[in-house]
């Protein structure tokens, strides 16, 4: 079981880097919770593959910095589709 968890952490890290994916997108792709993704790429990946961990962290930090912009766009689109009368 321990090997499978470590392999999953590596797979998640590679997926996030290749697709510039968010935690939410990775969770959806692998059918696991966002908490599990975060635990895998934050804690487990750091000990299993520190180089991959560093690359994943940079992608996730970039996504975190852009989060408020994506939220604003989503809100704007919501109200453009359902304008008040």
C-alpha cells in the first residue's frame, strides 16, 4: 500500500507539471479529493522526489497567484449569461 501512495504522488506531480493543472483539476482527473492531492504533492512528494516537488510547487504557486483572476472571470461570465431584468 505504501508504494501505491508514493507512486500516486509522483503521477499527480507529473500530471500537474505537464498540464499546468490546478489541485482541483488533478483531483477530478484522478477521482480523489483535493485534500488528498494536496497531501500527496505537499508532504509525500517532498520525501519521495524532491526535484519533482520543487517543480510542482512552482506550478501550484503560479496557479494560486492567478486564482483571483479566474474567479473574477467566472463571476463575470455568470452575470453575462444571466443578466438582471
